[in-house]
C-alpha cells in the first residue's frame, strides 16, 4: 500500500514539474490542490516538483530553446501553485539558500529582465522579494534590512539610471551594511562598471544568476 501511495505522490510531483515546463498555469493550480489533498508535504512539492520544473526552464532558456515570454509564463505557473501551498506553509521554516531583495533602479521602468532573474532565483531555491521598478537606494536598503536580505539585486537598463547602482553601494558603505552582497545587471551595465563601483557580482543573463549567487554566498 505504501508503495502505491508513493507512486501516486511521485506522479503528482512529476505533474507539478511538467506544469512549469509547459507553462500551464491551470495544471499547476489543479495539481497543487491535488498534492495538498493527498497530504504531500508542501515544501517537497515545491522543491521536487515546481523547482525542478524551473530548472528545466533555465536549461532550455540557456540553450536557446525557449525565450523570455515562455520563461515568464513558467514563472507565473510556478507562482500560482506556490500561492495554493502558502496557507499550508504558514509558520514553517523553509531552508532557502538565501534572501534576495531585487528591483529596477530609480528612474528606470523596465522590468522584463528583472522578472526573468526573479523567476530563475525562486526556481533555484532563493527567497526573492521583488520591489518592482523605479526603486530608490533608500527603498532598497529599507527592504534589505526588513527582510534580512543577504543580497541586493538591482537592474539598470539606461545609461542615465546606472548611477542608481552606484548609490546603492555608497549607501551600504555609509550604513556599514557590509554583510549584504550586491549583484547588478541590465542592458547598459557591464562587468567593468560593477567592478569600478565596488559591486560584488555582475550578471549578464538571467539563466546564470543562480550560479552567480551560489558562488557569491560561499565567499
């Protein structure tokens, strides 16, 4: 009997994975509800089902098999399932790899790249708090303190808004928040720029961000 139950649980976990890989929001919600009805641990469902699906999406994106719209749709499917699990997760400790506060810098309203990065980080096991667009350095630091962030991630898509990344570094230094790491990206952002302003890491592509943070938090 236990073997049959485990087989059924594995089938549900596989369906959760497939729902993300096929960016099927309806299937994700339906399967998440089924998982709860069966008594599957919500964390296991997220880790062994949804996150594995997002890892598949990351690989496919990195290989050029899918594009940004599919990544965002997969992220929406994953988030819709997580919303079903959230009540059952209340009060439970989730062993996240780290806590990330992310947003687009002040004066910049572009969000697609930032949304992709958010999706990949959540799929890789990070707790991500997305602040949205046009976020001031003060707002980044306030959120980082409130959420106990390990990392601040900030995107700048225009040359006129790159200064926002530098101001984040300056304020972190002024407030002696040296434990908080930074990762920056965006169309106008470069590895040299991040190095020159004293940032910790540069990310050119959403698909590589999880590996970058894994390495950064091991330092």
